[in-house]
């Protein structure tokens, strides 16, 4: 009887130990999912040029500090991000991701942290469109699954939209005359244009305002609360403004992009 009790106790102790170990494993990092070709929000940079850096990374670091865990970044295709969140491969997505009703059905979004819009990139010297009408029936490159993808299809017809997995490839296709225009978010467009001023021109047409949010798995209210607290704190203590100044003012045009 006594022996049995000890046995049970040992089994119990091992179970507790195991649970503690596995819990520690899954909570060792706060994992951010992103698609690091969207300067200045996320791009490759740093001393060796291989690190994922950007505005979103700085915001994510602030969130990780709040949560009390080191940040780990998983770089993947843009359209893999929300499935990865759902599968528990990442804890949060920061990818200059626009809050849309469709996406909000599958994930929960934080408070908006950046106001954006779509713009048009074109080859320098081509006739400049003055309204969305001028894009009708013309070919447009986009990054697959982005709001720019949807906007371009609405304007030009989906048969005229060329979807690229990579946003850089979409811009390179424009520079190589494979399409007439590219539709993408304003800040990355500014970066690509400043990097290639002789080749690219940026055009603003009547696109809607968009708001970026941090996405978490549906129902992860605990993390979502920490994220919203962090967003409020960095806005109040000046960190947010410093991130904007560094990434949107000082670092403009630092994104790597070279046409093949
Ligand atoms: N804001 C756009 C969207 O939500 C584009 C985001 C692309 N982000 C990226 N990291 N490639 O669809």
C-alpha cells in the first residue's frame, strides 16, 4: 500500500515536472510572424544585413519586453502569416497588416497602430495616370494576398493583375516592363522609389485609408491586452514618435532593391 502510494507520488511528480518543462518550452519566446520585404516596417538589415529590422520589429520588441519574453522572428510568405497564427507557430503577426473585416473573422486585431493607404508605382517617363480610371485594363503587379492585390483587381480587373509571392518581385516586374503599374502600400512604395529614383515614380490616387494592426490568434485576449497596453505606452512616452522618425524619416530609401 505504502509502496503504491510512493509510486503514485513519483508518477505525479514526474507529470508535474513534464508539464513544467513543456510549458517552459512553448513560452520561452514571444514569436512574431512577418514577411520581411516591406520596408520600413520589416526588411533585412542590421550590421550583417541579414537581420530582420524595421518599425514593426521595434514595436514587437516593446511588446516582448512588456510580456517579459525574448522576441523571436519567423519570416515567411505574407499569405502564410495568418494560417501560422492559427496553427500556433507564431504568437503574433506584425507585417504592416491592414485590419480588414475578412481577416478579423479569423484572427483578432489590436488597436490600429499606423495609418496607411495604397499608392501606384510606375516607370519614370510613362504617361502619369490622374485617376483610377486610367488604370482600367492596364496590367498591375501586386503582392499576393495583400490589400493592394484586392484594390488592383477592383480597378483593372483580376485578369490584368499579376500576383507575386514577393513584393520585391512585384516591383522588379514593373521595372523590367512586365507590367504597367504596381499597387502597394505607401511607405514601402516611397522606399522603393527613393532607392530607384531614375526608374520609378510614385503616384497617389483616391485609395481608401487603411490601418495596420497586430494580429493574434482568435481568443488570445491575454496577449492582445498586453499588446494594446504596449501600443498605448509607446505612444505616450515618445517611443512611437522615435520609431517613426528613425524608420520613416532617417532611413528612407535604405531598402535593398535591385532590378535584375
Ligand atoms: N497592408 C497590406 C495588407 O495588409 C500589405 C502588407 C504587406 N506586408 C508585408 N510584410 N509584406 O495586405
